[in-house]
C-alpha cells in the first residue's frame, strides 16, 4: 500500500529550526519528484519546495528561499525539509506529495500534478 508519512513538526520559537521528514512506502521513491506543501488556517494550500527524483533539481517558494532546504535519501525512502530561521508566518500544516508522473520534474506546484499526499505534520512558530 502506497503511503507518505510526515514527521518532525512541533512548536518552535521564532528564529528556531525544525527538520521535517516524509517517509515513503509502497513504491520506489527514486523514480519520483516530490514536493512539500503547507496550509495555514483559513488560507489556501501553497507550495513550499520541490525536488527532482535524484535530487539534482530543487525549487523554493520565494517566502522560504534562503531559509528552507529540501533534500532526499532514496536509499531510506525519505524526503526532508530543513527549516531554519522560522517565522510565525511559517505556521501551518505541512504535507509531502508525490509527483504523479514517473521521472518527470518541473517547477510546478499545481496540486493536480501530485497524486499521493501525506496526512501532514503541524508546525507552529510562536514565542
């Protein structure tokens, strides 16, 4: 059964750091680009970061550029999101998602391009 499970969220003070992980099972992660998305209360879901199947290409939303780093370890079937210099506006439920087209990568956060989503992990940035 294909599954994506996020972990690593929590409560952190402004300026702090968190590392999110997305553990994949039921498919071979190395064949698929992956993305991180987030949704804050009362707001639409937004794309945060993307990574190609082997990690050669990445993309970041302007709001997180220079603060967040996406990476992947295909041997461990896991994608990561290192979040530094966190701000209160980063507070949201963070999801990982699988690009539905095998071995395809584009800098697109269009949700229709992603076929499997995790349940999310909550990140709260507050003093």
